[in-house]
C-alpha cells in the first residue's frame, strides 16, 4: 500500500505501486479517458487511481520508458509494435464521450472522433524486450485527427533529426534508415501509404511550438520554464531540418 501522496521536489514520484504526478486542470478529463480505455479492454494504459490535494495517482506499469526506451526501438520490430499499439488505443477512444465542460490541455479539434495521445514518442511507451507494451503520460490528450499522433510518432521514431543527433541522443549505431522506419510504423498503424505524411510531420512540428507557447503563456509548468530556456528555438530548428531533408523520407 502507498505510504502517502506526496511529490518529491514537486516532480513525478513513485511510491510502491503508484506513480504520483502534479494534477493539472485537465487531469480529471484524462482520468475519465483512461478509465474508459481500460473498461473497453485496453490495459496498455495506466490505471487512474485518483486525485488528491493537487496530486494525481496512477498505477505503475513495469517496463522501460523515458531514457531507457531508446534501445528498444532501434530495430523495426520495436517500431512496428509501437505503431500497432497506437492504432489499438486510437480505435478504443472513438467511443469516449467527455462530459460537458471537460478541460483539455490542448484545444480539441471540432468534429474529431478520436482522442489523440499528443506525445507518443518512444519515451512515453513502456517497453519489454524490444516491444511496446503500454502508452504513458496522457497530459496532452485531446480530440484531434489521428494523423496528428501518427505524424508526431514518426517524427521521433524515424527520426526526423540529424545523423549526429540520432546517434548521440537516440542511441543509433549509425545513420538510421528513416524511410524504412517511417514505412514500418505507418504499415503497423494501418495506413494505406505514406503519401503526404512528411507534410503532416511539418504541420505537427509547428503545432508543437504553438502548443508549448500557449501552455507557457498560461503559466503552466514545465512549459513556461522550457520557453524561458529557449526550447522553442530547438523546435524551430527541427522544422527547418525536416524541410531541408525531406528527401531522406520520401
């Protein structure tokens, strides 16, 4: 049993089998979504336990995530497992009905039938033996086109980064075969092809800049600190890289 819901230094804290995180204005909506997913048989998302005194609790899922994720996704089998899992989660969100007045971190897209994760990079998947087995950290969840998530995911799984960054930051032994990895994720997700996907990646990269700017302007952390530290310049650089190197993924 947990000893209490107290965050260490205000950040993510694990206590026994619970993961404790700061509660946000949209946390109640996210917990409703996670309960819906688990109720319809998708156990590959965290079980929400509750919200208390500004702290949310979720059930811990064993496996590797965060910095430990990179080694699991270097081969195409790992890429495919993530694509298939994202599609399963998307399909299961279609029956979710948020209550009137529900808050989301990201403004919903009118008419969207899917609730996107919003941040499906390798670090937010739980990995075991090279396979993506769960999807964590639903802070950015919001009704939006499913391709928004697919574009974000292939941006990081391909990755749309320089060879130097891919090797030093993402753990690749050499230049990644970006086109093969993009195709693997897309096929596993169930797309009929990759036509137009690079344009969607650029759109999604720009949307990330807008999203972080909006959250920072409303005073939410850690986004406000990211902006002060100059993170938006790094994100703008990624947009430029994608536009200049799209021939590597088309």
